[in-house]
């Protein structure tokens, strides 16, 4: 079943990552846990619009165009892995 709001996806990511606040998902100290949280989420449970907004929020770039939910999840995973290096 798909969810309705961006806050729900961010809340799931934040909760799984052990973040105290939703805004903690963008902090470098949580990047490994956020990465694991995103990897554990089925991309088909959320709408493309919600994934797009989540990518924009976590990456901090509103000009990214995502074509589908799978691409959004993969993009987030790629960016978070890259930031670890």
C-alpha cells in the first residue's frame, strides 16, 4: 500500500536510522544509518512524488528529476555511499 505524504517516508527513514528529529536525516553522523534505512524500504510503498521530495530534501537539490521510485531509491543510495568516501 502506498503512503500519502513526504513526512511519512521521512519519518520512516528517520525512525529506522535512529534520528531524534526528521531533520537529522541530513546530518553526516547519521548517513550510514540513513543509508541502511533507505535500503530496507520497498520503493513501491511510496508514490514517486514523495520519493522525489525525499531525494530533494536529503540531497539538498531541487533540480533533480527522477523518473520512477526505483531510480529515486537508487539515487539516494548512490549519493549516500559516495558521501562516505
